[in-house]
């Protein structure tokens, strides 16, 4: 996305006048997320607004965060646990459940 900053009214006017499509605007210009959700439609802007909003929604759906896969490792206590939860104890690495037993 390039950082062309235009008002939502100007973008909708371009769609109405046939200068650009909603898809072109979404792909090539910055669209104000707050503004598009709460834009007050004037007479004759409804179809162009809905078209622009639909294209904007598609980009939001495509950018949903992907869940990270959790890596499990074997601790010194003999249990498997997520790598982020492994703790260092005096007798080696341990899972959160065995930390007290593995510490002196």
C-alpha cells in the first residue's frame, strides 16, 4: 500500500465518477478504517460506499492473524511442556508442575 492520504469523500466521489474502482482504491491508497465504519452517506453515495466498504472488509479478512504453532520440548524432569514454560531449576530444567521438586 502506498501512503496516498485522501479523504473518504474524495475516494467515494472517484467511484461515483468512474475514475477508479473500489478495488483500485483499496489496493493503492490508504483508507481510514475508523472513517469507513462511521462515514455519513450523502444522497447518491450509497452504492459507491457499500462497494468501497466491501473491498475494505475483504482486506481485513485476509490479514487475520495466524495462530502460532507451539513447540513442545522434553524437560529434565521427564515431562513435555511448551518451550516458553520450561524453567531452570537447581537439578536441571523442569516444567511448572515439577519446579518445586527439582529445586533444592
